[in-house]
């Protein structure tokens, strides 16, 4: 055997290898995509897109504003405030706190104001009130203390706006008292058109707040 033949036999030729690797399994790609998508949804819902002013459970700054800042007054409530300040605030005060000194009951937090239906307070505004009244556990009025029939000189719209303002202001805000409509005021005005004299609390309590 020649020296060349021996050399080829003793030294095997190197085997060529491939640089190609195996592809990633499709299930692993799917898990990665789903995880990334779930993370994006979580950030969108809970993270406020990294806004430093947004914390759970708020989703974005608009959501924060809606819950933490007082809503802008609507036109009806703005007009109601004007009517209230001109006709009611002199006794009930601009904060709706009333006055124990004068015997004028509070409107802020009053169960009469926040009743599900506004018909009793519409009657009070239209015909006035005389006699002691209990509000928030306190006694007010009585003797010569009377509330005049201020609504007699106001339009249905003005009465509705003023009462809507009262039911949506101070601590009354957010208590679920619905706005008062001119149609509700007109309906009560028609029902009491023949009434003479002031209402007494006892009379009003015999009437449903929805009638």
C-alpha cells in the first residue's frame, strides 16, 4: 500500500455541517403573542398609558376628571341659581344652610328637597308654608315664621330651574334627586290653582311626593 493511500485512510475527511437551526414551535409563538396582547389590554384598562395622574380603577385622565372634578353647571342649573339667589337665598342662604335664628330650615341635605318626587316642594314654592316643620331632625318655623308663595310670581320654567339647582347643589349633588321639569310644575300649579292660604307640613305629608 502506498504512502498516499495510507494517509487518506488514516485521516478521515471533515464532515460539512449546516448553520441552519430548528424553527420555533408555533405554539410558543402563539403564547408569546397572546401574552403581549393581554399585557397591552391590561395597560390600557388599568395603567392609564403610564400617565402619572391615573391610578386604578381609573382608565384615563378623562375618567379621573369625570369622577373627581365637579361637573360644569348646565344651562338650566345656571339659570336656577340666578332664580334661587334672587328669591330664596335671602332666607335659606346661598349655601342652602338655612338659619336657626330666623327659623328658616336648611335645603342642603333636606329630606323634603331630596324626596324621590319633587311635588311637595313644588307645592311649597307655589303656595308657601306656615307652621313648624321638621328637617334633618330639627324643628324650624312656627309662630309668625312663614314662607311666602314666591312661585306665584315665577314662570313654570323658573320654578323648575330653581328647584333643579337646589336638588343638585351642595351635599345634595349626587344623591339621585332628578331634575324638575316645567311640565311637573305646571301640573301641580293646575292642581292647586284654587287653594287659598299656605300649606302646613301636616297637609303636605298626606300627599305623596309623586302626586
